[in-house]
């Protein structure tokens, strides 16, 4: 149900040079939205609990809501869309499924199923329209890794390519489907947390891996990195914290300039727990979570709060300027950035 009142959010900082407007697009449904894929300024898909998938083809003005038949109870934590017709969706929890649609969501076909009681898939990302990777929490200390070369029609278990076992209590978070990030030709980063936090990196589509320490808040099952983003092969950001203490901002955002090998704290951090982060361009970044949304205009060095509204995920269009945020109760907002 579209809200009638637009919500204007202005950054209370003189001389910042930009205003930020959060415009509610839809809400009022019984679903927690965490998956998001913005194809263009017109086409975007979201996914969430209670088997819900949403799609817009007019930049968010109207939304079509879909429940794949037979999968109505699943919690779809991540979705990857390629256009208005083709999308791949993955659920969290057991059993695990990966579904594919080629007709805009009218029908869905099952292309992966795992009934192991320990299976828990966390996120998915694609290098292009054919090649992608899905990963999940460890089973017998081994991270679960799946790769597709045909757009999600078939998936190969490549878990054995990662020779390093995960530590006891180390896992990942499916809070926004963005603890995995792919760019370029074969580069992929996966962030883990809990007892310890690591960044797993491959530059050859997951055939071989390196492991880097991530010095973000960690040590408890509720702590660690909840989202990772890279602008290029070197420049990246990770956000997270403790979702049980979402207003605390102790060591919950880090920056890298060497592809994740080393990380440093910003000068001014985000203002609380954050489960989604995205680059608008090389200098402007957005981070969101249940306690609000922050923006940085200097590549992540300084962050400023622009809203205290609760969201789970933020993304910018792969091709275009559309920026969307989504959260609980089916809420989706559009963010516009304008110069003063």
C-alpha cells in the first residue's frame, strides 16, 4: 500500500552541499525485505520472508508482488535479477532452494535443493548474466560454495576449492545478501563474522582462495561484518557491528585500499549497526541498518547520519542512478540526492 505522505530527510549539517530525500514507495505487508537487485532506473526486484518477491518496471512507482507456488513459507534472503523477465532467488535456512524465473515471475523452476539440516545459504552475486556464486554457513567447518555458469540453471558444489576450514563459531550473515561481492573477471570477496571475522578472496571465480583477517567488531554470534562493497579491485568497505545493540557504533565500519588485505577505521564512523552498504560513486557511499542510514562524501572517511528510520538493505542501480532501501513490513524507499 503506497503511503500518501512523502518523508523529507535533510542532513542537519551546514555546508555539506547536498540534501537527501527519502520517498516511501510501498509498505504495509507482512514481509521482511532483505534481498534486492536493481537492474536499471526502471527495473528492480526485492525478496523477503513469507515467500515474497517484488518487482517494479517503472522505477518503483508501482510494484507487483509474487509468491512462487509451493515455496510460500521460504525466507528469500537474496535475489539477482538480469532484466524484467529473468531473476534468480535463494532462501535462508533448511531445506535450501535456488529458484529461477524467465517470464517475469509468472513461473519459477527449482534448480538447487539441499535438505541437509545444517544448510544455511547467506548470499549470492553474479559476475555477469551467466556466471555467479552462492555461499553458505559451514557444514563440518567447510564453507558451502556453489557456482553457476549458465545463469542459475545448474549449480556445482565447489566447496572443496576452499582449503581453509572455518573456525568454531565463524559463520556469515544473511541480513542483506551482501556479505558476498563479485566484480570484474573472477574477483569475489566473502565476509564472515561471529567468533572471528575473515575476508575470503578469490580472483579466479572461486578456484583458489586467500584469507585475510577483518578487524571489525567480532567475538559473539551477533557481531561481525553484515555487508561488503567494492568500488574496484582495491577500494572497498565493510560494515556491521552487533545487531543486538544497533545504536552502538564501536568498530563497525572499515575501509580497504588493497583489495581486503588490510583494513583501517574511518575518521568518523557510521552512527550504529549497519547491514547494508553501497557505493554511489568513488566518493559517495551509503550505509543503512535498523538504527538508521549514513552517507559519506569522501570515500568513507567521514560518515553523517541522514535518517533514523529502520532498513535492512540499500543498493544503487547497476546501470543508472536509482537508489532503493528496503526493510521490514514490506517497506521500500527511494533515496534522491540533490545539490543545495
